[in-house]
C-alpha cells in the first residue's frame, strides 16, 4: 500500500484565502534556549488543505465533527482541467466535467479537480485572485450526480468572486457534499487509472465549520 500525499504545506507567511487572516507560525520555545521545541499557530480553520462542512455556509448546518469519518473516504475521479483553463477567473462548466468523466458516474463518487493552480501556489495576485471559478451549473450537475465530495487545487471553489463563491458553496454544502480545498494535485496523479481510493480525515474541531486535513490517495499497487 502506498499513500500519495495531496496536501499543501502550512507555514509562517504561507499563501491562503485573501479573505482570511495571514498565516502565522512562531517558534515559542526552541532548543538552545529551552528544553522543548513547540510553535504557536495563528490561522483560520480554512487554511491549507482543509474540509468545508455545511456549517461553513449554511446556518444551522452540520459542523465538521458531526460528520461520520466514513464520509471522507471513497472512490475518487481526478478531473484534469489544465488544458481547459484558458486564463484567469475562467469558468469550470458542466460540459468540461462531463467530457472528462465516464458516462454513468457512480453515485457517491468523489471528484478532484486539477486546474494547475496548485503548481503556482504563492502569495501573488495571480494565485490569490485569478483562480478558476466553479460555475453554478457545474455545482448543480454535481448535486444531480449525487457526489460524496469535491476537491480542488486552489483556495476556493468559487474563486475571487464573492457572489459566485457564496452560491456554489450554498449549492454543494446545502446538498451535504463536502468540499476539500487547497489540494496539491501534481501532474502525475492525472495519469493514474480512475477511480482511486481517496481519504482526507479532518482534525476534530468541535462545532467548527471546517478543519485542516491530510488528503491522500491510497494506492494498492505497491
Ligand atoms: Zn473552506
């Protein structure tokens, strides 16, 4: 069994959603000065590779700790959209998804959208504000397809488009589909046979709207 790590690192000053506070990690106690080393973190619960629970957008919705862990594993299809993304703030449409996926996608599948944005992850205007946007029709198509979860390789599925980001989160989280943002999907995972077993277990943050996670593909080949 082999784990393919799909996570992005969290570090002091690292890139994150521009609507959230800057990521801080300070060494509070260190060897040479003390007997122990430990760090103090300052970061939103939606920083780095993380899962959104319905509560993130839906008032009264389920929090991340209320969802059975079995929901966060399953058969995943990696959708290679890198050639389809034409420029900044481009739309991800249902047609793009349909042409990349098998006809009759099984119910409760997980989709992992590879847009190429994970490869340019840095605190730049391009990465912060130019990422592709999931079109609301694509979100509705995912609800129709009875997805279990959706992952994407940038900080937010809706892009830097307040109205669209709110709408696509409402559509998916309202249907109980979790969202895993800020994946790292290196180009070689796009050529793996599909589906692959995916797992991303959230940290147990009581009553929170989302949590950091360590997303992996679990390969049985070696
Ligand atoms: Zn989030």
